[in-house]
C-alpha cells in the first residue's frame, strides 16, 4: 500500500521588499581592511532590497538625506553599502526605510544595529 505524501514546491518571486537594513557602528579595523574600504566616519550602513534595481533608488535616497557616501551599489544583487558618521548613516537608513515603506509600499524590515 502506498502512503500519500504531500509535496511542497517553493519558489522565490521577487516583490518589493527591503530584507536587510543594518547599521554597523565603529566597525573593527579588520572588517574595514577585509572589505578594502576607506572608512570615512565611524559607521557602515547595509541595505538589501528587491527588486534589485531598487538599490539605485535606496542609494539615491540615502545620499540625499545627509552627509553619507556610497561605498558600493550592486544593482544585480540589490545591495547598497553606505558610510559616514554614525548619526548620519542611521538617519539615512531611516529615511530609506520610511520612503520605501511609506511612499513606495515596499515591505520593510526593522533597522538593526551592531
């Protein structure tokens, strides 16, 4: 006798989502060297977003919000790295979060910190 087995098929369907928004305060020198960054300020901000092209929008919003610079934009994978002083990076990340979530109706995760 054959038993009935349920099969689940999962697939990734890109939506409008910010899946990571993180502030690294005072990153260790080893981390900065490993990333080959020239740290300006004392903080790094990380954003992961889909669709991946929206990384350009996130980078634009971040730089227009204050005194931060873009270290990296990977529009193929949907990631953005910004840097600057801690309060500016935090403010920029919050502005990205609020604009994408409130104005553009993205699903947005909370801002995390280390």
